[in-house]
């Protein structure tokens, strides 16, 4: 199962040069844009490391609360979101379905 939780073109909108080009940008707007960019950057790094170890990242929203407790030692927190290191053969059918829905949602949000 080859997938990515990170939108493909998130790097196209790198906010690090915004302050230089637009010094009067509102602080709150800049903070939100930067926070979103760095969230995806951290998620990309975590996903790369986890994939090298033979696991995949599974968002906690795709898991049942009992399984979340069972795999608490494999939790990775990025910002306010939790992800779990899972082997592809450890996923239940409902987790696979929810993960596919999650990925479709990311792709749909990327197109708009």
C-alpha cells in the first residue's frame, strides 16, 4: 500500500519568503499559513522515517478508541494530531476503508 498523507503540491506555496515580499501581511494570516506549511513538512519527515522502518502512518481518526489505547506506544504527535505507526498487515478492514476515505479527502481538498 503506497500512499502519502501529505498533499503533493504543498511545497509550491512556501510561506518563508512572504514577509520579505509582503511586509504588511497580517500577522495572524501569516501564522496560519506558516503553521499549515510546517505541519505538512513535519508530517512528510515522519512519514519518510516510518516508511523506512517498514510501517505506515495511520491517523488516529481512522482507528477505534480501543485500538488507539492498544497501540499507544506507537503514537506520533504532530501539532494537535496523532498518528500511529502500523504495519500494513495489522490494519483492520474498517481502518483500511477509513484510511482510503481520508486519502480521498486530502486529494479532494488539494484540487480545490
